[in-house]
C-alpha cells in the first residue's frame, strides 16, 4: 500500500468513517466518501452562498492592502452582494478572469528580498472559496510530517516532531533550502498533479488562470509563466500539493523529515554523536547534566535573537522623538508576539539575558532624554531620594555616555527593574514562563498526534 493510500485510510478511520474499498481503473483503492469529494461538481460547492460568504468574511478579517483595482477589503462584502449574480455566472461557466496581482517587495529577516503578490480583494475571495473546498480533498493526502499552512498545524508542532525524532537518535540533519520556490513552481506539473483528484474542469481552468494572471510591476504587466506568487489564499495550498510529491518519495524511502512549506529538514542516523540542528528559528541540541544524563533542549537560534535586538534598538533609539510611554506600548506589543512563538524554547537564560539587555536600552534612552544635570538630579531624586547615589551618577556622567551609564550600578539601583515596569516595561521572564508552560502542556498533549 502506498504512503498516500495509508494516509487516506488512517484519515478516514480517525474521523470515524467506514473504510470501504472500491477498485478503480487506475488501481487506486478509494472510499466512497473520498469519491464524493472528487466528483466533477466542486465549483457548485465553491459557489455555495454559505461557502462564499465565509470566504469573504475571512478575506475581510485578514485585512491587507488593495490590489491593482484599489478596492479595499472593507468594500468587498457590499461589492459581492451587488455583483453576486455576475460573479456566480462567470465562475460557474469557467469564464472568470482574475486580474494581475500587485507586486510588493519586502525584506527577508536574514537578508535579501521576497516578492509578494497582492491580488484584488474579489480575487482573494474567489481563491479563499476554492481553497475551502479543496482543503478537505487534500488534507488526508498530505504527509504527517508537513506542517506549514495547514489547519490545526503549526511551526511549534514541526519543532516538536523534530525534537522527538532527535530523541530517537536521528541527530544528523540535512537542511534543504529551496531557492525562490514559490517563484519557480512549474505550472504544468502542478496542474497534472491536481487533475488526479479534481475532475471539475471549471475549477481546473480557474486555478490555471490564477497562476497565469500576471503581475503589475511599476505599472507594467509581466507574464507569469511559472511560480505561484505568495500573498493569495490559494498559493499555500498549491505549494503543499506540489511538494507533497516530494514528501511521498521521502516516506517511501523511510526517511524522517519535517517540512514547513519550503523549509525542509531531513534527519538521518549516520552518527551517534549529537549535533546542533537549526529549524524554524530554534536550535535543538544535547544538554548533559551534572549527573551525566543526556537530555535534549530547545533554544532560540542566534539569528532571531539578533533580529530581536535590532528591532528593540529601533524602538528604544536614544535620540528618537518617541516618549517612553510610546516606546513601551510598541515594545510591549512586540515582546508579546515574539514570546508567543519563541516561548517554546526551554532556555530561560536566553530570555533573562534579552530582558536585562532591553532594560539597559530603556535606561539609556531615559538618561539621554533627561539631558541636563539639573533635570537629571530632579528626576532621580523624585524616583529615589538617595543623594549619595544621585551625586555619584551625575559625577560619573561627566565622562561617560548614556549607554555606559545604563550599566552603572548606582543608576541601576535608582532605575530599578520595578521602576521600569511602572513605566510599562513588560515582565518578560514572567511572560515567558507563562507562555512556555502553556506551550509545554500543549506539546505533551500533541506528542501522540505528531509522532
């Protein structure tokens, strides 16, 4: 039995469905419920008003900028309501023509640039409606080792899967970087893969038109003979369908791997000695305790730590015009989002070090903003009326700048951690411990489903 057929059988059984086999002409064994999903009437499901309204709501909730026609997401529901009959006829007859996407270039976290395509909001709704119908078709076919852009799956689960494989002795990793994967996806190969399961010709024609819709760059239309521009709701699903062929090959060969979209790691057992593995911003490594027992830890890779520092430097820039309250509002929001992802890490020391460094940046900004000695004297005395420490700070500041002063013990004593928290500095360590505990408890529950 092939890996896809095994996954299909397991999916049906896990969802309480009867596994009844029917021998098809192509040799595949299909369940009647699966066959219902593949019948040539999928466009009717796409155009079901409840399905399309749900797609519109999802596009509005996701927000985002307008496409080439300038229509905003807030205008979408009214537009669909007023033009529903026309939209329905065009899609049902296979005559719907998507507009070119608007090209947006954004910087990558590790350098370089990424091209995004911003479709018109109506095209986004159509893509979302198609995706909502196709996801149930393809979810049972996708590998359990695939985690990117799938319902009820996350990057954290991918890291947990990697950790479990590592614990079982698969400690050597091959990191695969698919350069410009979304930009070089082969249209004909993709469409041939989709045709195996989707028999509705209007769906196929519409998907291909989205792939061929082109991009607007500096007011000029460029053809898209390959690739699936990131930015549309359908693009992640198409990318997973395309790379699922690769997943099948790895599974047939008995390989351990994790894939999150185009970020892939293959684990092998070529050595017993442990090595460091970097994946999705985390590092998995051996920790040997004092008793000599070996365990595996998850820490934050240096690259996201560097990006964290760069971002905080921008927020807490000493000579910016932002007030401390403004800085803390932006910093607090950024930290909460950052920790909600990297809280999976088991390295408390990394969070402690980042919190200590960020507090020092805040002290430096405050000290710089106070500027004149007289103002600094008044401010310090208002915080903590210790004339000896205040005088020591003012004397020391004659020969040193704000960053040096931020590490000066008497100043740290006055601008204590408690004082900085009163200004809005988030309790990073407590936040980390709460998030880590929640993620760890969820990890324990998910281990059985991930492995």
